C-alpha cells in the first residue's frame, strides 16, 4: 500500500504554492525538503511533488523515460529558448546531445584550458591595488569571453561581445520572471520590464545571428563548438537551421557563462568570510605556483584543496538550484504513488542544505570531500550538474574553468567587501546569482611575506 505525501503548507486557491515559489523559492523548497521523502505542492491547480531524498532524486534524474524534462517551468522556458538542448524532449535531446558531445570530450580540454588561462591573465591585468570592482560582473565578463572563444574559436567582435554582455543579463532575468510568474496573462503585458526583456531578446539573437552568418560564409576553424554544429546532419541529412544554431548558441552562453561566473563569484564571497579556509587555499596555491608562473591545466592534480573547495562552493551555492520533470505514467516516488502528468521537482539547493546529508550545511567545509568522508555522502545528495542523460554536458569544462580562476586570482589577490554591512543576496534566477558584489582588491604581497611552502591543511 502506498503512502500519502504530506501537503506543503501555505496553499492558496487557484494559485496553489506559486506565490511562495515566486517570492521565496529557495527558503520554501529547503524547508519543504525536510518534511519527508516526497512532499506534495500545487503549481496553480496542478499537482507537483518535491523530492527530499537523494536516492529518490537520483532515480528521477536517471529515469528519463518515466520522468521527462517538463513541467510548467520548462514549458515556459521552451517558448523562450526554442527547441534547444536545455528544453527538448527525450528523443530530440538524445540527437542534440550527440551533436554537441564531441565539443566537450576530454581531448578538447587542453585547448579550452589554454583559452581560459589567457582570458584569466587578461582579467588580472586590469586589477589594481585598492580598486573596488563589481566582482560578479567581472566574473561574467571573463566567462562570457571564454565561452565566446570556445563557441566561435576566434571569439566575438567588440560590437558583438558588447551586445552579449549588455543583453544576456536582462534576457536571463526576463526568462526567470516569465517562468515563475503565477498569473500567466501578466507575462504578456507591456510593462517596462517586459519591454526591456523583448529588446534584450531581439538584440542578443541578432548579434549571435550575425556572427553565425559570418562563420558560415567565411570558413570556420575545426576546433570550436560552432564548427561542430555547422557540420552536424540529422538522420535525414538535414543541417541545423539558422534559428536552431541561434537557439543552441544562446543556451550555451547562458549555461556556460552564467553558471561558472556565479560559482566563481560565490567562491570569493565565501573565502572572504572564512579566513581559515582562505589560509589553507593560499598555502596550496603558493606551493603549486611557487615560481610565480600562471596556473595551467597540468596543475589541477596538485590543486587538491582548491578542487575540494570548489566542490564545496557548488554544494553551498549550486548554480542550478532547481530541476523539474513530468511523470509520463503513474509511478512510485519512494513509497508515494504519483499520477501520470504530475510535476516532479528536484532542488539541488534544498538537497545540499539538508542536515541529514550535510551536517552544519551552511558552513563551508572542504574537508567534507576528503575521500574518507565523501564516501559517506549518499548518491544523489550532490547534484550541481544534474545527473543521468541530461547531466550538464559542460561539467568538466566548468570545473576546470572555476578551479583555474580561483587558483589564479587567489595566488595574487585577496578580495574583501569594501565596507561593513555590504550584503550579497542569493538571487534565484536561471542560475543562483549574487547580484552586484563590490569587492576591494588587495594584493597579497602587500599583506606580509608569503606563507612557507608545505602540504595544504586537511
């Protein structure tokens, strides 16, 4: 006999729990995840089930046939991003993933890492002692430039890069607002924010479309994502249309730039608040980069503490904070029977903050990921890149970029809030954004002698 899922508190007639998901989604989902393995809530009048158990969450993400990518959030997303890798249904997604998979295979990483180190060095060249920067924006510029060069090999022209930098944040914000608005008709009203979103969408797509046209007519180096997409043919021999190329490019900018940028920004926000962790990380990067040279891909095996720190930042601040699926048939979630057509919600943010899996979950503790401790973390409890056939295709790319950036910046600079009381908020948008993050740049050489070499603390 199946169990009945407890109903989430705060239900409003006709709207269900949509208002809470709109106004305080992070806190709402984290609170619900502690109520049981599966909790029922309503998205409008439609039932949905939040999974609070890592084993069940992993089941949902692995079984793409039973739990298709979908639900109200993704239906709206598909209308905005087209039939892309982020939104397509299972069969279509399999073909699209085969299209982009070669671009992110392990053998491509050395070339991408060289691009990353070049762009990191260019970013560091703009740093000056005592200067206050919006570090979130600095990170976004860095990761956009890296994605642009991975996507188009030579990168974008200054005009196209400027258009992407200007319009991608407004586009991302507009996508999230339309995904989560509890009243569907309100999404179509001509408000100032909706007009900004429409303008950002048109300008962003136009800039990318122009670059694709130039690539198509002028020859394309073979070592970039766009070359792979231009060469792709489906089973009938049909190439991708211009609209499909633009759709995929917009998704790659969103997924590849925003997620890494927010993770790097959160990493330095957390370092400033955790001096013991910062000292341990500095000890390691000083040892690995003792000759003052730039960090490179070959250093990653020796940056063990830095890698564990990034893993912990991804736990505490997962860029992808919610995933939704649709049950294609009546099925079981744990001991709960879920009707066909129901929405299923997996929240990495909620799972990562569950004290049953991660004691003292708000504390930054890279030691959680030491092998002897990590083996006790349940499978499915750490899901910053998702799991199963829809796991982020750029996971290795993103991890390399984040670790290289954290090590390179930390080797030369400390970042500190410019004044007491500066508060950085967790902003749930298409990724877990920071909003503006003012940070003062302090050269490490000016704060005293370098730490003696030695093994990084555990």
